[in-house]
């Protein structure tokens, strides 16, 4: 397992750190799966919902997330509850990150040549549940589509078996 984290879970094609991590993990370590996992109660998501400045370099860092907000402004503004709105922008941010990953040449080659898989999910901090957003290389899902949660009211694990990943529900 190779882990990369950053503020607000942003995957930017111009971030040299993220690009280096992807190149090393995919191109050199030959990982079989990339899991892009956002989370609820994300401070970056909350900040991106506002027009207020955070300050310093954080304003620049959050620009991709603010762009996601503008692209989905009507949908987000229709969500009255601020926590629910922040959770939705976190989901949309994972979707945007998956699109960036799927356009990365190293990722594209690994998918084509060795069947590497890309998964997008959200971790709900309040419940401890992981929800598969149904985006990535799963085959059953169209990139960019929003789907109902796969795990309904039960705990789940993302299980890797024989080069494949699936959400396994624990009773």
C-alpha cells in the first residue's frame, strides 16, 4: 500500500507532488488499485462553499474545488443543509479527481496493459462507513455518473481479491 494525502483531497494535474506519487506508485511499484477516498466533514469542502478567503496559499490550493463548486452551483445551492452540501461537494471532488486520474498517461497505460483499477469512494466520518461512488474502472459504472450508495446502513470493507476490488458488507 502506498498512501498520498493532501488538504481537501484535491487531485490536480499540475501538482508535482501528486504526479510524482502517482508515477512512483503506478509506474514503479505497480500497484493494482488506486482508491481515491474523500470524506465528510472536510474543512476544504466547507471552505470551497464560501466566497470568503481562507488566506495564504490555501486560497490557491482550493481553486480546483471552488471550480467544482461553480460547475455544480445549481445542484449545491439546492441543498439547504450545509453539512449535506459539504458532503456533496466532497463527492463531486472525488469525481473530479477520478477524471484527472483517468486522464493521467501513467494510469491509462497501467489500466490498458495490466488491468489496474481506479475506485472513487467517500468515508463518512460520523458513521464510519465507506460508500462506493461507482466511478472509476469498475466496468459496471460510467465515469462521471452519480449513483446511489452501494452500502445501505451496514458497515463495509473495500476488499482486494485476486487483483479485483469489491465492497464487502459486514453484517
